[in-house]
């Protein structure tokens, strides 16, 4: 039986603003799929560090990659578990009062187990997954990793054991008495957009922008 929601535990429970929480699996997947960068926390020599990194999702697996000596990758592998977050800023909520200023957003926090991907076929598929998550279909328009590049890459799989989403998608929530103040309030929507692709200066003459890039720009402009 396919799981439709994550069990609420002390680990994934949203405690502040619980009415905006969602433990629905498809909601979590949707928020993950709409982003390309996540932030991963790890501990290195007793210090907590958080950095952004590219990823992709395939079913209940998240793939990230780095060099063989990447301290984040090695720390996650040693720990055997990971937590990552993804956030989309959808709007600035400007209230009449400073206290009630907020933002509209979609966010996810994932908790999972970590495994090194050793199988060459699975590893190459994961590399393609990450690139195609950046620009759909672009793997077919690039030179694939050679043996040296492939062997120098460490690929980790993070199985999503549990997760939670938090979403705010509403207008201003001011105190009723503040509605009488002559102060503007409202929402400034925010969207990440793509502009026309700019060709590399060393591009060979006659090389056209691939369909994957043109379609990405068209879908995100």
C-alpha cells in the first residue's frame, strides 16, 4: 500500500503555525520538485554547518553529488542520516503593523537515511536526474561525464524516511483595530523567472540553443 502521509512525530512535527503544516506525501514531493537547490545541515568536527547544494528526487529518494573529498558528503555518509530543507518565497506580506509583516512561502523539511551509490548504472542515472531536474531533458544535449570525471564524483542517496511541509498562501492578517489606520497593506507576489539564454563567448559558430533550454525559458519567463 502506497503511503499518502507521513506519521507525525517529534522529529517532523511543525510546532509553530501548525495550521499551515502538511504531512501529505504529494505536497512534499511537489515542493521538492519545484526547486533545484536545497540546504543541508551536517556536523563537521563538532561544528554545525548548513550549505546549499543541487539535488533531484526520484520517488522517495533524493540524490546529491560532490567530490570524493567533499566534507559535507563524507560527514553525511559517516552519520548515515541527513536533514535538508527547501523553501520557495512566493510573496511579501506587508501589514499595517510591523508585528504582522510576514511572507507567503512553501517549505519542506526532510529527514532521511544516507547511502553511497556504488553501482555505475545507478550513479550515471542519478547524475542525469540531477541535470534534468535543473533543466528538463538537458542531459541529451551535453557531453556525459568521462571516466575521470565519473570516478571523481561521489553520489549519495537520501531515502525520505519522514518529512513535513509548511505553506502560507494568504493575505494580510492585521488586528481588527488596525484596519482603521490610514496605512497601506497588501501582498507583493514574488516569482523566480528565466530570461533569454546568453550564449558562451567561445561557442562554435552555428551552434543553436537546444530545445531543452528554449522550453525551460518559455516555461519560466
